[in-house]
C-alpha cells in the first residue's frame, strides 16, 4: 500500500511534467529541432563537403551523434530548471513539500520529466538526421544507456540550478556561460586528435567530451575515449548529483525564506 501511493505520486509528477512541455510543444519541441536542423544543413551539408572526413568518417556521420546529444543535454536541463523554479517562484512547490511524499519521489518525478523531454527532442532530431545521412547504430545497448544516463545527469544539474536560483535570470546564467561552452568544446564538431596536446588535456576535464564520444561510439563504433571509463564516470556523476540534490532538498535549500 505504501509503495502504491509513492508510485501514484511519482506518476502524477511525471505526467504533469510531460503534459507541461507537450501542451506547448511549439515552444518546447519545435525550436530545438529547427536549431539542430540548421546545424545539419550548414555544418554537416555545406561546410562538411569542404572538410571531408573526420576521424575516418564522413563529416555528417561524425557530427550527427554529437548534435543528438547536444539536443538531449540542453532540453533535459532546461525542462527541470524551468519547471521546478517556476513552481518555487509561484510558491506552489510548498504544497508538494508538505505532502507525505518522500523527497526522493519528488526528485525522481522531476528528473523523469526532464529525461522525457530530452529523449523526445533527441528522437525528433534523430528522425531529422535521416534526411541528411544514412544513420546506423553500431552498439544499441551502449547508445541507449549513454543517452539515458546523460539525460539524467543534466536533469539533476537543472534541479540544482533551480534550487539555488533566486530569479528567472539566474536560471539562464549556467546554460549560457557554462553549459554552452562545455558542449561546443566537447567534441561535437571535431575530433580531439585535431587539437594540440594542451587542448587534449583541457578536453579531458570536460565531462561532456566523454558523453559525446561514448554516444558516438554507439553509432559509429569509434571513440576518442575509453568507453568503460566514460560509463563509470557517468555512473559517478549520477550518484553524486543525486545525493547532493536529495541532501539539499531535505535541508530545504533555496526553498525556505
């Protein structure tokens, strides 16, 4: 009986989150798909013809996994940070916090909503890629595992941002000044082999670099990183961020005034 009410609470939060972004799909699903489509057209199709091969693959084939991952990262993060902060700003989150729903159920509900939006946009972008290249998957289990864990990591990161944010401006600082540079310097458009030794060292401290390359391995069977090491890092990120979020939620950080 206890497990049943927890599941109902989780399902309620998840359904609410999905309906939230699905109801305004023109704002949440279409714009990122159009943006990534422009990347396909300009970088992959037009500029890619001049570049030729990258890492032993056609340039369009090389960037497709990175662009899919970029869409998943941005939308998983954006969904959680905007949804949770909006409820915090409207003070409606207090009704949820005083209910007999455990903190981990609340957290998992919001994270699942972020994952749902990230995967939805990723799926749309994947379908769009068929218009530009013959996409194939080398290792399906790794592909699914990496995209799912990445979506969880950045949903948790978005939750952290929402906890500490005090205004709507605060929820745009991290995506603009931290997330975007990490994505563009994470090997989405290039192989690390092109960088000088100093650049490779700097890239090794970028977590998105490992996510993009492991996801690329799932599609192409080739990567600039050790796959086992990357999967281990992803597991560690999920665990650490989850523990931090639960601890802050229990303390009421950013929620009590």
